[in-house]
């Protein structure tokens, strides 16, 4: 198995986790936060997708799905188009509201499709290409993509946990 096949599988698992985390939740449930400083399912899924979009586009030398396909306008968030959510404070997290999970999964699916298409163009040798020489050791494309997978899976796991909290609150 090639390294790019493993990455494709990993990004596919993120997509599955995103879909299962938002399935059937209302806009209010997607915005639920366990306290005023916590993240919501909506923010977590938006953020992990924005990071994937940003980092893969940078690695591929392309523009982002977010602005290319008008997702920035569809979401209507009060942030600059280049915003990924990194370093957001509580007020910025609360600003990420969506009417349903369809908007989140639609954007994520578009980013996933572009990611999978990009990965299909790579060879294992491409994964050794240095994409950021400011680190010691320099960051290769493979390391950057594994970093995105790691970050995305952590956030997807947090979203899944919050989904469980939301569903438990329904039965009370």
C-alpha cells in the first residue's frame, strides 16, 4: 500500500466522522456549548474543514474551496474569508451558527473531494517534498498532511463527544 493510499483512507474516515457527528442535529443543537468557553459541534466541524481546506490548498498550490465555491458567502460568518478559526475566542466560536448539518457536510464533502483528487496526483516520493523550511527538521508534505489528519480527527472526536452530550440532553 502506498502512503497516499493511507492518507486517502484517513481523510475518508474524517469525512465519516463529520457526517455522523452532525446527523440529525438542529441548528440550536449544533451550536450547543457545554459552557461559554467551550466549542460547539458547528464550530468544530467548520474549523476542522477550514484547516483541511487551507492546508491542502497551500500544499497543492491552489485556491481554497471556501472562497472558490462560495461557501464563505453561504455560511455568512462575520470573519474574513481567510479565517480558519485558529485562536478563536468564545465570542467568535459562538458566531459559528448554521441552520442544519447540511451546510457543514456540504462544505466538508467539497473539501474532501478536492483533497482526494489532490492525493490521487501524488506519488510517495512527493510526500518527501519540503513544504516549510522554517522548522528543524523541515516539514515535508507527508508530515503536513499527517498533521492535518491528526488535527481533524481530534476535532471530529470532540464533535462526536458533544453530539453524545446533546443527545443525552434530549431525553431529559
